[in-house]
C-alpha cells in the first residue's frame, strides 16, 4: 500500500477485505507510524451503525497528542445512517484527523461519501487459470461465467482460502445489481448472505448451493 505522506489527505477509502491485524499494520506501515502505545490510533471493527459513527466523531473533537490522529474503520457493514453521520464529519474533520475507511468494494458507500475519500486499492488482481477455469482468487464475475460443475470446484478452492464468504457475496450482490439481474437471482444470493457471517456457516456449502441455483 502506498500513501503520499507528504500530502496526507484527511480521508481515504481502502479497497480491501478487512482483517484487523493485517489491515491496521498495512496502513500504519505506509504511514510509518507505530501501533503499540499509540494514543492517536483509533480502530473500529465490526458493524458500523449510527451510534458507532457518532462515537467515532466524538473522538475527533480534541486535538491529537501528536501531529495526526489516525482512525481506521471497518466499513464492510455500514448503515446509511452511519454514512450520513460520517459525511458531516468528513466535511469538517478537525485538525490532524485522518480517516481510513476499509471496504471490499466502493459500492458499499454512498456516492456523496465516496466523493470525499481518496481511493486506495489494496486488493490483489484476480488470478485466472486456463480458459473456462478460475484460480483460487477468482472474482464474482468469473464465478457467474462458470458452468455449474466448475462453480463447485470454485467453491472448494474458495473454502480452502477464505473462512467467510461474506465479502465475496457482497461483491456478487453489487455486481448483480449493477448488471440489473432479475430480482429472483438477487434474492437467492441475499438469502445466503444472511447466513454468511454466522460462525457456524460453511463458505463452501453456501457457494455450492449458489452454484446450482443461479443460472
């Protein structure tokens, strides 16, 4: 991840799958900042609702201890109300505050909020295998192009790499909406997305089910 620290913007959208340890370390390394015993580091993990957004805003009401305060926010599950609250904060972020909103794809955020963020991509490029096949890091678009049997193989490889199918299904839903897919197709994916964050859910079973029911 590369960040121009000489011209540090007040707010960034980091396109990446949230992994607290790796995500925070990647951003702090790019900024050449320490993680341990840093009073100017604020990390929010998990769903982001209006209460959490207001709490983050309240933390920016004072001056940082050092030159800058860094707020790293898991924005993979953010409500519209929370986004509107953050929008007001980003319009007047306060001196020394720098926000890093982390989400797997930008469509999760309102256009008005995205317009105030500088985009940084920390996502690896998709690795494509031989024609008609997708390597482990295939995209939702690739998944949809595969025949059912190939999708089952995709599901197996995905399970070996990922513990949760949530971010992948979020991207799949975004793609289907963008392509104006039939509402029945979107509802099938959404039904599986409801279970994806349950610790007992199985990413392979979820994708295998979609492999057979999606046209």
